[in-house]
C-alpha cells in the first residue's frame, strides 16, 4: 500500500509556558518530536514522513533524524492549516492513504498504529484511534447545566488515517467555509465520510501542560523497560 505520514509540529506550545515549542522538550535523551518520528518510522507500511514546522523554527534542523525519510514543509496558522500544507506538498506524487499524527503524542503504541492501518485498509474506509471517555462529563459555563451521557462518548486520539484525495478535499472545503476543525475526522464527518473508531491505548496522551510532560517522562520509561 502507498501510505504517507503527516506530522503537524508547528504549534508554539503556549500552554506549556516555554520560550521554545513544546515538541523540543526532552523525554530522557531525546526530544518529544524525535520520539514521535522514531515511532512512526518503525511502522513498516509508512513509506515517507512529512513534518509541518513553522518557518521561524530554528530547532528542527538540529534534530538527529539520521536515517529517517523525513521531509520538512511550512506549518500554518492552525493545526488544520499545517496539515493542509503537508497534504498539498504530496500532490505531485499522491499516496493512496495518509496517516496524520500529532508531534505532541510520542507515547503512541506501534501495535495500535498497525491495528488502525489494518482496520482501515480492510474496511476500505478511514478511521481514528480513540478511547472511551472515563470521566463524568458536564456541560455548562460557571455551573453545570447537565451531565452528558458518556456511553456514546469517545476521546479522539491520533493517528487518524484517511484516503488521501478525500481528506485533501474535505479539509480544503472545511477551511474555506471557516468551519471549526480540530482534527482530520471533523473535516471528514462534515463531508459525510465514514470515520471508524478504533480503540487505542489511553496513555497515548497529547503533551500540552507541564503535568503532561512529567507523566510522559514516567510513561516513556515504563515503555522502554
Ligand atoms: O496545540 P495542540 O497541542 O492542540 O497541537 C496539536 C498538534 O498540532 C501539535 O503537534 C502541534 O505542534 C501541531 N500544530 C501545528 N500547527 C499549528 C498548531 C498546532 O502543526 N498552527
């Protein structure tokens, strides 16, 4: 199969309170982004990796990406713009499938990625890793208005895997219409395209706050044992 991976890595990490983007924080002896790219490169079916990085980013070029097949493209204003730029860079030689994975999720399990890929390829439709919501979820502003029944709620993770052409078109038209797009699946749902929910490990966290980083350091150490 022809499958390219896209890694949005152009965020500034403002919620981390750092003066450099959060993907350059270290977990052990490697940066978060190096861990993420190393995970993806261990997946046999991934032929190439496109990373969307901000033009002002002076850190990326110093990463140790020796033998990885990684190409840099410019990031955009929001995550979806970064993904779209990466997708457009593949236009001249389009892959059949594209797998999008957040730079900020270095803990992803390779077996989960394999599972997502086979599930989508076998069904011939796109899908995402997701896990069931564990907490009781409230809707409201300063006071709870009501409790959202959680039996049908899932937390969206990445990777998210879709047919390349359909994702490109859906994302383009969603952004043209000014829709709120926080993941690839939201653009696909909007275009009435199927999105399979493939159960993934809940420790595939997105590192956003300093607490997440501390937890990620602990989890990575466990993973590497
Ligand atoms: O900010 P958040 O944690 O939701 O970002 C998710 C992923 O999207 C991160 O890996 C981040 O680097 C990336 N991103 C991007 N371009 C932006 C904003 C975020 O590639 N403009």
